[in-house]
């Protein structure tokens, strides 16, 4: 069921029809009430669909509130007609954060062209003044194949509008020039663009990948927008204005519930004076407050000239009252949810991702009969119920509310930042290794003539001054030189190889021989792991789906992948030996909880091995809280317990009365026996001693092992990269 169906249901309400027919004219105000959850965003989205040609502006107090509105509106409408105009992160004219600077200028430019139908912004952003609204038309640069432009004048203009000239484009708001080739990555671009000049004519225009510097596809047009606050002073002659200067007289303001325009304007005005005063004390040359911000009383006067839809709490003051109500509280009660979705009112459940939708579908199915609820991928902040006596009502539920999980609003970065390929982060004079010719010195990128065309090449200098030109499309044959051991600034430089010499080929032959020896060891290990087998763990049960859905946070894509990897290993017949690498706080423990749950569902015990008693106590609390709704027994074994308590835990483990035991290296003692050990979870393996690791090695061939680490030691990481262990 697509989300437009949700808007159509809302549009059938008499209250919506009344609001649509009485939209406020310029200078008028309309108060509405009765909107709950994300129905306020749905109402604005429906109005924008039905009120053709009207421009809507949603004004919030804070940027997080604007982000919420933006996410909801983009889930309900076409993404390209909704835009955010964020406030500056500081109180000066220059915006240091390129994501913010780019979004501001792109929104201004799209608003000028009439592409935006719903604008989301904050009170502070309305107050801010910038030269961009007027200067944007003159400063923007459009490049088209076949255009005639003097390259020198274009370079000068790019520098004047705030772009940085660099040897190689690595980030947004940069450009580089090599001969007749211009690489530029500016605001308004989805990807960086390479323009090739023949004289004053642009003969080729194509996008390129910064990670490889290779062209990807031809484009007919490229737009470069200026950097607000970084444009050279002599370029800008226009007056600083608020974004209100771009709005048409019939613009409709939407003031959500709880937004206090006057108070927020006065607070921002006072803060601006304070921060500008601090900047001047530091010796910075910053414009005055009146130059950077509109006066609150002036802005309020200008805002009252537009039609306003204000959401209020007091129903007696509302001119349009919506009959919506909040949805029923589920609180992770799946049986209650099953009963709820089977009542006469139609139900749609919005899920964060396809995997969550599949889990919910499995939980709601009853005896093989599919759930009558419609499950679709889409995220809103809050659910709501649209009642209707004629059976056209709708209940909107969100999975994060069902499972009392926080909704995380994630927006993808607008711009590719930095070059990830190590080769292309080189600087002239760095030592590099060529796959076929060995160690040389990187001398930069040049443009050479090859036949009837030009070619970009990386120049590598070898022993005796010989030079090798490596075309950028073969740049994958180069990488930065790295020494085998520790190096410092005082370390001697590597010895260069000679072009056409034998020393490099001899070194490669020795390496191949060492690789062959390691391959034999790998084959032996794989053979032993192939022979070792154990009964596979059971496939996911409804309880497994319920546990994973009840996670308090939305799974990241990497968490979903890690969960699939681990469960796939456990459902195979080969014992699992997987290394899970992730930074602190990124959700490794949650993956371990899901793996332990699956093992217990397969009637096997789990041992969680941690390096410290404090960490054991922390894991015991985490496992206990996550598994509290299920009939599983979790225990801890540590030195904080008395000898008698330890013996009781050991006896219960041996008899199989404890499903999951969490402890330090004490778990590896000879007196610890399990009735049916199925999984060992090791947290930070590198912090255990040699004897402990030998004990683990004895268990690996017959028991599943999941190792969690934020900082893998080189040996552990090498074993995973070499294939000795699986890694996520």
C-alpha cells in the first residue's frame, strides 16, 4: 500500500475539505487542532497536493524539529519538491560546515527556480541575512559541452565565488586545473565534473569518481553555485536579505504546535549580539548584528503579511478541528497487535526497512494466514488514527512505536568527502610501489599528448632518473609504499628499483613462494574445518523475530548485514568462527544477543567470555534486559561471587539449567563443564593470555565462536583477511 493512500484518506475528511476551501489569504490566519503524531505533516503534504501553485513554509523552533518535518514530508511526497533551509552553525557570515553551506545555497537556488513546493526551516534561519538571494543569479556558473569560455577567466571566477584551487579535487567546493582539463566539485553537483577544453571550447564534459579519478559518464550540463560567506568581497555588491525576499505574496506559513515565533526571535537576536561581541574581542573582523540578522520586529511584521496556518492545542480557539486520535499503545505486546489489526478499521504499519517488514509479517501471521494489516517500508515520526463511520478510516502505526524503539533520522551526506583510495592521497615526493616495476617516487599528475588526444598520467621516477607515465585509468597498479616494520621520520628511505631490472621480479618470486606455503596451511585448515561438523541451529522462530524487532534502536545497514552473516553461519553445518569488528557503541553486543538467543532456541548453551569483571557485569545486565520477556536463564560467573555461589552456577551450567553464562577467563577453567555448549562469544580476544587462547583453539573446531572487537590486533585481523576466520 503506497503512502499516497494515506493522504487520500486524510483528504476525504470534512475538516480537510473545510481547511482547503478556506486557506488563509495574505495577512490572514487560520487556527487548526486535532492533529496527532505525524498527521500534521500528512495534512501539509495533502494541502500541497490539492492547492496547486501554493508555496508552503514550515517554521520550527529547532533544527531537529525541522529534520523531523523534512523526513516525514519526504516520506509522503516526492522528495525533490521538499527542501530544508538550515540555519548557520555559527553566528558569523562564513559557514565552516560544507554540508550546511551547500544545503543553504542549493535550497536558495531551487527556490528561485520554483522547484520547491514545501520549504522547512527554523526561526533562526528566517532571521539570518545573506547576500545570496540577489547575488546568486550572477555568481552561479553553468558549464555545457560546446560552450565557449576562456579558461583563465573561468578559473578566476571560481576563485572569486569561494571555491578553493587544489592540485587534485578531494572535497566539495574545490577545483583543479591540469593543462586544458578543469576538475570542479561545487554546490549544485551530485558528482564532480571534468571539463576538457580545446582552446576556448568545452569539447568534453563528464563526471568522474574521486576515489579512482576515472571518468564515469558524460553529462550535458553542470551547475556550480557559490560558497556563501567565502565569496570575495569585491564580487558581492548586493544587499544582505532574508530568505523571505524569495517568497511570493501567496506563500502559506505553517506554524506547528509549540512554536513561539516572538520568543525564539528575541532569543536568537540576543545570542547573536553576544557571539559577535566575543568574536570582536578575539580580534575577528565580523559585520554587525544588524548586517547579519533581520531585526525581530521587522521580521515579525513581514511574516504577518503572509497567510498563516497555526496549529493550536486549545480546541475552543480552533477554526478547523480534525477528528484524529492517537493510536493504541502496543508496548511490544504482539498478541494485542494481532487482535488490533483484525478489527474492522484498516491498518497500515510503516516499517523502517524491508527486513523489519518481513519480521513483522511473520509475527502477525496466524496459522499460515497472512495478516490483514498492510506493511510497507516508510518512516513517520508518529502514528495516528483517522476514524470514519463509513469504513474509510485508517489506523497508521509505526514499528518503532510498536516496539518502543527510538526513531533515528538519518540523512545521507549530500557530498562525497575526501578520497578513500590511498593511491590518490599521494603528494609529490611520496614513495610508491608499481605492480610491475617496484618502488619509485611519485612526481605528480601531468597531461601528455597521445595521438590526437590528451591523456592524464601519474609520473613515477625510478633509479637513475628514469620516469614511468601511468595513465589514470591504470592507477589501480599503484599504491603507497609501506615498510614492513615500524617507521619514523628518521627511518632511511627505501631503495628505488630500476626500470627493467631483475631485483623487483626476484622479490616478487620470493613473495609468491611464501604465499604458496601459506596456501598449503590454509588448505589444511579448511580441510579440518570441512570435516568438523555439528547439527545446524534452527531457522528463525517467531520469538527470534520478536526479539530483533524489540531492539531499542533502528538497525544500521551494517548491523543488518552482520545479523544475516552470523545467522547464516549458525544455520550451516560447519562450526562458525567469525570476527565481528565495530567501534565502541556501534551495536556489536546486540548481534551477540541475537546469536545467543538463536543458540538457546536450538537447545544449546552459550558462554560469553569477557576480559574484566566490570564488563561481565555490564554484559549480564544487557543480556538480562534484552531477554527478560523470554524463558531463558542468564547467569554470571566472576570473582565478585562467593565460592559457594560460583559452585552453584557451575552445577547449574553442568546440568543445563543455565542457558547463557557470562564470565571472565574463569569460564576456561577445567572445572567448568557444559551439558551442551553451542556458542562461545569472546569480547576483545586480544586481552586474553596465550593459555586461554589455546583452550579456545581446542573448542573452535566443534563449537561456534563469535569474536567481538573494536581494535583487532594485527594477527587477528590478518587471520580474517587471509581467510582463516570469517569477518564482518
